[in-house]
């Protein structure tokens, strides 16, 4: 998948904690979710959120966006299993 290649390339070139790498991780998580890969999407978004909180801070708009997505996805996953 192209999204995975983009994330891996950004990690190699920019580093795993670079904001652009985190944006690619976030985008890949959304792609995985839209393709029905909920477990992979949730795991990647958890990683992305954790890094964004550390690097950008808890109040940065990108961090808030990731937190909101993860919360929404987690709730939907719970609803689907009930």
C-alpha cells in the first residue's frame, strides 16, 4: 500500500517524530479505517496520538484532531461488537 510506503519513507528521511511523518501516519490511519481495517487504524491512530501529544503538545490542533478521531473510532468499534 502506498500509504505505508509514504510513512516508512518519511520515517527514514525525516525521522519518526517529525510533524510531517505524524501527518502521514494520521492520513494512513484514516485510509485504513475507510478500507475497513479498523484494528490497524485504531493501533496506528493510538501511536500517532501518543507521539503528537509528546511532540506537539496536548492542545495543538493536530493532537486534538487525532484524539477526536481515536475517541470516535473507539466508540464505533464498541458499538459494532455489541
